[in-house]
C-alpha cells in the first residue's frame, strides 16, 4: 500500500511516488556484483533510494508493494513477504550489502525474515527481477534484492560530527517510529555512523474496524565504520541487530476478523519473537589492474533466532524455536577491460549450524520436550560455490553476458522426528547435492539512452534444513521429508528500457519453466484443525508475465506516472490420497496490478503534492493448497480493490523536511491476496526528518 513520501528537494529530484525514472547514469551493483550503468544491464531493475525508504512504508518489504511484478503478502501485520515474479520466501534472494539474509532454516512460502531489516539503515535498495543463480546461487529464482546500507559522509580536513532524528506517526495503528543517529568522520580518512530505531504499532484499524491482537513492538541498532586508504582501497566493519517482540499471527486465533468469508482460527494465542544479528568485515578495492582490477573479500557472521508461543484450548501451550549461526566467506573479483571482455568471478562458502527445541505445557505445568522444534535439532548445512561471468562487447551496439556457477551442498541433522509409525523415534539424516547453472543474456543499444535486452537464465534451489526436517503447523502441518531433490528453473526474458525526452520507461516479458519444484499437497487430513500436507518434487510447470512502468514530465512541474503487471502460472500438484497429478495455478498467484497518479512540484523544488491510485484485480485462480487455506484466502478467491490517496511534503528549513499522506481516502476494507490480515483503513501518516 502507499505510505508517506519524502520531498527530494535536496537532490533536485521528484518525490518518490514511483521508482525514479530509468536513466543511463543510474549505477547498479547487484546485477553483476560491481557498479555498472543500469542501462547496460539486460535485466528488469528498480532502485529505491534512501528518501523513498525512510518514508515510503512502515517496513522494508512494504516499500516494494506497488512495484511491477511484486506482490507483498502479509501473514500478520509484522510479517510481510514479497512475491517476485510468482515466488517468495526461500525462492527469492535477499542480500544485505551482498551478504545473504537467506538461511537453511527458512521455510516454504511467506515468512517474516525480510521484516528484520530496518529500512532506515538502507541507502538504496536494488531489485533485480528473475533468476540470478549464476551470481548468487541457490534461492535466487523470483528475483534478488540487495539492501546497501548507509555510511558516514567524509570530506574536508578535520574531525566533524553530526546527528539526526527521524519520527513517523501513523493513525491507522497509532504507531510511532523513532530513529536517533550520529555520524562522525576524520577528513577523508574514515567515517563512522551509528543509530538506533524503535517502533511501536498498536492494533490495526482496517476499513471494517479495529483488528484485535495485531499490534507489536520492534527495534534495532546498527553501526558502520569505513576506513579509506590510498590506491582506492577501503576496509569496512559493520554490525546490525534487530528484534521483534510478540508479533501476533492473528488469523490462526479466535481473535481473527473474517474477511469475505474467511474462517476464524481456534488457537487462543500465537505470538512470535524474532532476532537477527549481523557482523561483517570487508576489504574492497578498484582500478588495480589485471584479473583482480576490482574486488572485495567479505567475512560475515549472522545469527537468526526465533521463538513461537502458542496457546490452545484445554490449557495446552507449546514453546518452540531455533537458533542458527551462519559463517560466510565471499570473494568477488572483476578484471579490467580485455579483448575477451570484462570478467567477473569469485567463490562463496557458508557453514550453517542450527539447534531447535519444543517444550510442552498443560495448565502451566511442563509435560516434556519434543525431539525437535520446527526443524531438525543439531543440524548443519554447508555450501561451497564458484562462478565466472563475462561481459563481452561484440560491437559498439551489442553486448553479451554469459555466466556459469558450480555449487556443492551438504546437509546433516542428528535429531529428526521419524514421521513413520514404525522404526526408531529419532532419525539421523544426511544428504548432498551438486549443481551447474548457466546464464546467457544480451543488450542491443538502439541509441545512447535506449536499449533492448533478452536472455536465458537458469535458476536452482537445493533443499534446505526446513524442506527436509520441518515438523511444524503454520498454515499447514508439515512432517520431515528426507530424499528431496533440487529444484530447477529456466527463464526467458525480453525487454526494453530508456529515456526519450520527457518519457522514461521500462517494459519486460518473461516465461519461466519450472522443473522438480517441491510442492506441498494437502492429504485431506486435519491435525489439530490444520490441514496436513505432503511434500514432493512433483512440481513441473510454468509462470509468465508482463511488466511495465513509465513516467512522463508535463510542464510547469506536472508529471504523470503509471506502472502495471500481469502474471499467470501453473504447476503440477498431487491430489491425495488418490495420488492423481493435476496442473493447477501457482500458489498465491499475483492478480493484475496497476498504479497511477498525477504529481506537481514547485519550481524551487521545496513543495510537492500528488494524487494516486493503486488497484488489484480479484484473484480466483487457486492452488490446491490455497483452497485449504481458509483463514487467509476466501472461498472462491480474494476480491479486488482500488485504493486512493493524496500525499505531499515541504522542506521547512535546510535541515528539516515534513511530509503528510492521507491514504485509503474511501476507507475501503481490502486484503492483498494470500494475506492473513487486512490493509489499513483511512490512514494519516506524517514524518519529520531533522538533521543537526
């Protein structure tokens, strides 16, 4: 949905009501691993800058809400999961300064992990649609998103120090977000930035009224130190911590408010705590010549931990969770220009170790511990990967980018609950896989500011700890499933982007072939009132779509914008207990979506206002699992909606910017397809950004 937007007066650019126009000088890191002009890249790309992210939405996932080809599903108000070209969760790749947020315990379908990134720490968000497995390995199927964090500005000759305060208030959930920040630097030698963010969200008021048990709290802290040496060498040491406390998953409880006939849950409470910690050290350089002309070597440590507190009838309560540690080492290099092109190459190693638990209680009395929690206990997951990619200019107007990646994975878990009634109660599992993925893309330069691109890209995903050992009841009951194979994808894409006078555009069409995807098929049984599913590699199918976005500048500060996307897809699924395989719609398929609006900005660029509309069509194409997910998806599908709003802002002084957005002017009751919570009703959102 739309949220407050910030005046870009300082940069002399239009307010970010839509992605900034695609221009040749826009620099992108994520598509090749090193900075390159966006126009030179054969991918569909969006870039969200710091001003957009500071006021565009409550959370980082919600900042993607209206971009073409993306649907942001909300299982709970604090658990948003973007779908990129039909895929979400562990089939999309989220990076923080190039370091994967994805981990081996990440579960199937929508999950909350992207919500553990504080958007106020991000300088720019780069979105690359489609498979990127050559550069980023397993999981990079629907797309890759890279959050490039902010750093202290440097310059001058002496020591300088500054600070800032950012405040956001929203009426729909009576929420406050506050960020305090300090920055210091010593000339051009080093810079240090540190900050802390705290947010409190009350119960959400939708168009139908207040939704009880939807509020929660979250907060985090971060720092980044950058040391600059001679010869274009720099060293970075950075850290982040983020906490979500008591985030309710209301749609599974008795507090759920039906929407268009959705069912009410039976649980008395289901709350989740989430923790993410990240530390990394990186050395990078550029313009050194040879095969390592540019490069970076990164050592990272990341910790993911979550706890779920579930209270059911009869005094039954269970506490479960896991803790995962991820050690990573990544080396990326790029050669100088050669007759054979510009070569990008590197290697990546990750060692992940996880423990899980589940403790059961009845009427407050401890009744025992389970063999495992949501994933197998005492588990490990290792990946060793290497890649090479070449950017070759065949002529002045035509380039090709071939690439290849080799990956090896190994998995083990010492304590896994045996789903079979016979045999030992505790299983010890292990497995390993290898994969070779390729990509071939090309760019044709029609003019200095217009390109046409096309390509074929393979994607793959190796089974993770959750696939193989999950024993959990989310929207469905999963049981451990050893012996699963990797998933494979192949996407063909053609598109164009560029600038022609006052018009900026991007358009693309794609078709993805799906093979051996792991699907969850309902067995027809209910366990504790939740449908049971069975996992298998039966999922062959396809997904295809069209995406476009554009911005046209009129005169006297007026401009119009439009973005739209359409998607369709089907994948093989199993009807149980008969075992019949049928080809049904892809789960939670994004409906037709469009955004449009009219914007005005004053000649001195210190005041702006805009009116906008965001629309989604109804979605009645449902997977077999969607049909059983009655607490989130209405019978027959999710109704469409149109949301209207007015936004504006003003730069009050050189160091103060104020914005106000009036959203959902008609107080429409609506829900994004597949979500467990409705969108906000009429909502007044205001921000104040102070620097000192």
